[in-house]
């Protein structure tokens, strides 16, 4: 039986975040209106364009592409077969989506979770990813929203790496079907079939589920590949 529309919307919310950044130096409409309303203060100073940041732009674009594609496949799976079908998408299709996005954008990316809270043994965070997730977790424990945890690192990186980005993945209501404390037996069986050592249940809404990371290599300008039809 297909899930209701609210169920599909809640599930899509679990993957609906996108990496964004504010453009420094931008002036909004409100700021322009104030300046125009006070001519005695002189003409408005010319606005300067935000500085170019191709590495961050590449990281953001890759993260957005991965999220959008995976979200689309999960929505379709949920509509067709519910959470058990979504588990199959995460197992069989998510890695291929990641490979395609990495090739197109010339980056490395993936999803990680804190050790002991991961579903896929290969996605347990280590090194810089672990340190970043631990900082995110501490911030969440202190009351900060999990979805607002963002790290962009440009300094002190290994040779060949220009930028590292990570964004926290929050537990939304729709995530509970596969990651909550009360997972349906059929869903639990589907998870166990692919992830016998699963430790990614028991989460509550608002918890930090993990992080999506992107690493931009320090190479010449990258020309994205055309997507395969």
C-alpha cells in the first residue's frame, strides 16, 4: 500500500536540505529603500559584487545535486512501495548517485555518521569528518539546530585539497520510519538484509543523524562532465 501524501512529504523533508551561503556585501531591498528615503545623506554607494569563490561554489553545487537526486529517488520509492522500497534505494542507488555527482563536479563527497550510530559500516566517520561531527554534536547538545551545522575549511588541509565542507543532517519526522525508535518489522527486516550491523535507529526528531561532506581537490579549473542520459 502506498504511503499517504503527508508521509511522502515528511520523508522528503529528511533529505530536503541544501547547502547555502550568504553573499557578503549584498544590499537588500529594505536597505535600498532606506537610502533612497534619505537623500540628505548622499547618494547610495555603489554595491560591490560578492567575491568569487569557485571552490565553495563547486562544493555547494555538488551537495545540492546529490541531495536533489537522492531525494527524488526516495520520493518515488516511497510512493511506490513505502519505507522498505526506500531502504533499497539507499542501498542500491545512493552510491551510484554519489559517483555520478563526483564525476560531474570534480569533487569527493559522501555521508558519514558518528561511530556506533551508522547504518553502513563504511560510513562511520574518521579523522577530520569525525572531529567535525563531534563538534556538530556538541553544538546540538547545547541547543543548536542540527540542520544549521555547517563547516567550511580552507586552511591547514592536506596537499591536493583546496576546501572541505560538511553540513549536518538532521532527523526529521519522516526519517523515523527507518531511523526512529519504533521501526516496523518489515522495514527492520529490509534494513537487516543489507546492513546486519545497523546502529542507525533510535533517533528522535531534531537529533544529528550524520553529515554530508564534500572535498574539493586543488586542481585546475574543472569542467563538469555532461550528464549521462
